[in-house]
């Protein structure tokens, strides 16, 4: 074999070896960046899911705050008006029971009315204590 052939043969082997090393390096880079991109995609999807969930919660919260703003004062006022009305009816029922010589609780609806007043007074008091600390 001539010197020239040997040199070309060696060069060809070295080129092939170099080509394999370059292919291995490119392959490793492709895999590494593909895996990295996959992880970034998972993180991106998680941020999307969080945004959707938070927006849904905020939408519901906004609806709740609007309901609160629309109904708190009206409900509080209505509770107190109805408590006063029912208190007056209870006094009338007690006076009637005394005239008839019976216990007020023997009058149908009396116990239910007493319990309703107790519950309504508790709720009205709680409404004064539990207010929103922000407004929309």
C-alpha cells in the first residue's frame, strides 16, 4: 500500500471518528434540550392551571362580595323589623294567654316564634360583627 493510500485511509478513519463524536454531541444536546423543554412545558401548564383555578375562585369571590354588598343592609334592616314585629306579636300572645288562663307555649306557633326571634337576634348580632374588610 502506498503512503498516499495509508494517509487517506487514516484521514478517512479520523473523519469517521470525528463525525461519530460530533453526532454523539449533537444527539446529547438534542436530548438534553428536549428534556429541558419538556420540563418547562410542564411548568408552563401548571401556571396555566393555577391561573384558571385562581380566576375561577376570584370570579366566585367577586360574586359573593357583590351579593354581600347588595343584601347585607337590606337583610339586617329586614331582620330587625321582623324581630320587632314578632316581639310585638309574642307580647300580644302572652297577654291573650294570660286572659285565657293558659301558658303562652300552649298557643300554636308561640314556641316557633320565640325560637325564630332568638335565631334572628343572633344572626343580626353576627352580621354586625362579621363585615367584609374590603369592597369591590
